[in-house]
C-alpha cells in the first residue's frame, strides 16, 4: 500500500533533521512546512470557489484524497558536503519524494542548497515546525 512505502508526515521533520546531524559541517538555515495539498487534482486549486465546491462534492465519491505534505529547507556548507547530503536523502530507505532543489553559490567555499521534499498521505493533518 502507498502508506507503507512513504514517510509518515509527522515523522518528516525529525527524519530530515537526523539526516542533517550526520553531516555536521552543514548548517540548517531555514525550514518551513507547506500547507497540505490535494495531490491528485492540483487544477482544482485554480478553479473558482463555486466550481471547486461542485467538483469536490462530485470527486468525493470517486477517489480518496491523497495529500501532499511538503517541507522546504535550506542548508549551507561546502559543495561536496551538500552533494553528499542530497545523495543520502535520495538513498534513504523511507520514501521521501523530491519536488525541486536549487543550489546557490555564496562566498567561496560557502553554498546554499534549498530543497523541497514531500511525502503523500491519506491524512490531511500536518505538523508545523
């Protein structure tokens, strides 16, 4: 089942912080949770409110909602350590999905890596940090 292969949303912040602890030369600059989104129909969010109400009532009987729980965080450190962190994140046995990663060069040898990761859940409840 989907739920068995993904990280529980409530465990995501601790999991990411634990991984950062294994890369001691990195610094956590920023970490934000994003509001949960309906993963299956992002186009619904762009519709007018009246249309959303009709469509959400109709789709409520078709498919269970799957929520996307995302965290965006920024790490600072040297390039190689940031890449090792990204590789460790990718290699995790728990399934964490990536949305995007942006590397910004600062004053040598400092770089910042901003990553958005997410997990999927049938539960709309989300933990804020």
